[in-house]
């Protein structure tokens, strides 16, 4: 099992690539039950890392869009008075 420090230091692409490899190994079969369970657990951890990255990216995009919308509304309101 991987420590939290290692999980938190993984970038999105690293976690995604490792998750792809875990899925490939599980789909290929030929592993023991214990190995399969360990792979499954690792896959779950990696999926959570990816989800956190994607959620963070979505929040940043939403914030940028909201800021842009506010600036556009403020500029439009300032122009209405002239």
C-alpha cells in the first residue's frame, strides 16, 4: 500500500498512467487473489487521486468563468450610464 505522502505527490498524468496499468494487469488475469485485491485497492487509491485533480481543475475553471462573467457584467453596467 502507498503512503499518503506518495499519493499526494502524484500528478494527474502519473496517477492516470499507473491506473491504466493496474486495469490492464487486472484485465489480463493470471494474478493470485491476493495480488488482484492489492491491485484493486491501488486502483481505487489512484482513482481518488485522479478525481481530486479533476475536481480541483473544475473548481479553478468555474472560478475563472465566474470572475470573467463578473468583469463582463461590471463593464456592461459601467457603459450603460454614459
